[in-house]
């Protein structure tokens, strides 16, 4: 395995970056109306301090993000705060669409789909979307398989009718310019997975076997499937996983803490599971927008702008917080309410594609954007 792999985790709902990676010593944060959401600096629930500070404001990971803080301390995880859409919107649908398209409305496809179309990676499984549907970021990337588990991509076997149907699909669509290649890819992938994942003794599908204990939950299951695909060596270059539930308008404290814990434990388990393959993999964690500085009257937070991104990889310069921290003083806030965005999220994606994914020309991926290097990689 030599080709680099990119895994994109999208936290849908607008994760509260000010609570996930908190400037806990910022006097304006302390003065804001979110006492139950403040990351503590002392006591049993104290957050995990970042060893490298972008500013002297005592940045800390949420107290349920122990695994993420350990990856940061091991120089494997980098944080980019105050990042996001520079043409922001507080609509989930619009923000997700803009971020996953990563270009103007006239540009076809999503940013990952355009990368796949431009690079045309070889292999039986160049891309995988784990879950019920492929995200908009993969639109335009050809026939991207969608599955909860790798063995779900095996077409029914063990019956003559299944073989006949498969052959009829190949024969019927062989000459179609659009559907033909995708049907051929699907049948070839199914055959390959049948050889690798069907037990020769029992004839049953064999699930993924690993010594790593993943937590129970949706993101853990998705990352477990991605680890399986990577280690099965199917030529995968891009994988996506969605983790929803971050739209915390009401009683945020407990729900958010549970989400953070699952995110942290799932990413940590996935990274440990990769073992020596880590050097070929980069993980980007992002969300469509952040939350407002001031809490609402329901114990939650409403839609904001600036947020935190995370990049995990075997070849990044981790253990650092990148980007310019604008502060939370009223005059520094966007419209007097939100963390201002000082890093266009496409700068992060561009550097990952250029440095890790070895893409020399990004004009086809981000046609209306000129990236500025951030120093994510050595």
C-alpha cells in the first residue's frame, strides 16, 4: 500500500467549536452567557490543555475529548480554529451545500467528486461513502459505493439466479457510456470481495476482525468499516463518514459531551487500528458552521459562523494550533455575535490535497480559489 488516503468526517448540525476546543481563559468567553458550557480549568472536569497555544488564552479540549488531546500531544493532530465559510450562512442546508461544493454555484460537483474525476484513481474501490447515502462532496466522482459495512457490497451469491442476474446486468449495460462502466465496477468489486470476505469453509460473509475495541455508535461503526476497507487493500483513496446530532439548541451540555466522547473515542480507535498504515492516511474533521458566542435561554447555542477544524495524519506537523485567533471581544466578533472566520476552510483542504494526496494542480478542484499555505505539513 503506497497511495495516500483521505478520510473526511463531517459533523452535521453545526458543532460548537468554542466548546470542543475552548479558549477557556478568554475573558470574553468567561463573561458570555454559557456557564454550563464553559470548559473548566480546574477540578475533575477540567479540559485538556493544548501544549501549543495560538494565543495566551489557555485553549483546552473538552473534558470528554481525552483521546483527541492525546493525539494532539503526540504531534499527530493539528487544530485550525476560527475556520469556515467566508460567505457564511446560518442555514444548515445552504452551509453544507456551499462547503461540500467548495466553489461557486456554477461549478459542477463536489470538491471530492471533482478530485476523483480529475485524478481517475485506479483500483476496485477508489472511493467509499459509509452510511445511507453519498454526501454532496462526492457528487461528480463517478459511481461511489455506499455501504454501512464492506461485506454489504457483495452481491447475493450461492444461487444460480443471482449469477444469471449479474450476467444480465453486465450484458445489458455493457455498451452504455454512463452506466456500463459503473455496473462493471460494481460486479468486479463484488467478485473481489466475495473472494476475500466469504469464508471458504462456511460460505458465509466474514465481518471485520480487529483487536481494537471500538465504542458503540454510528461514527465508530463507520470508521471501523473504513479501516476494514483500507486494510483489505482495495485501492481506496477517499472515504467519507457523517456524524450528525450537533444542532444543540436545547440543553446542550449533556448531549454535546456525549457526542464529543463518541467522536474522540471513535477517532482514537480508528487511528490505533490502522497501525503502520497511519503514514498513508490523513483525516479531516469539519462541520458546516459553529455556534454563537452567547448561549440562549434554553441552555443551548444557536447557529454561528467560525469553528474549529482538526487534521490527523502520520505526515502532518501535529501538536499545534494553526490560523489567526481573532479573539472574542465584541468588536472582533462577526456581526457582534459570532467567532469571526480568519481561515477559509478551503486552505486546509487545499494543503491536504496538495501535500498529502500529491495533487499538483488544484484549479480543477477549487477553480475560483487561490490557496495560501498554512504549514500543516513538514
